[in-house]
C-alpha cells in the first residue's frame, strides 16, 4: 500500500517541484490529477499540490522533506 498521495493539476509548477521532491525522498507515491473529478477540484482548488500521508493531509504547496521523512519513520 502506498502511504503518500500527491494531488496535482496539469501545468502546475509547484506540483512539478513536489513530484521532484518526493522522487528525491524515494518513497513510492500516487499522483492524482484533481481535474479528473469535480469533487477533488472543489476540495483542493488552487491549494495544490496537496500531500497526503496515510490518508491524512500532511501539507500543501511545498513538500517539507524533513518533516515528511520524520513522519514516515513513525
């Protein structure tokens, strides 16, 4: 089971930065395009990328690498 989900939108520069940061961490993650579902668009809108850890919101706009690594170790 993948612990990290990243909500993104095509053409989003911060989303591209977040993908790179997660790839550097090396933990597998699922990327979900919020434009694929109206409910996701309404939920996240311009507040993307959103990083989810174990189904709970861990942060948005930026990946806090140290905090994420610490929380993954728990």
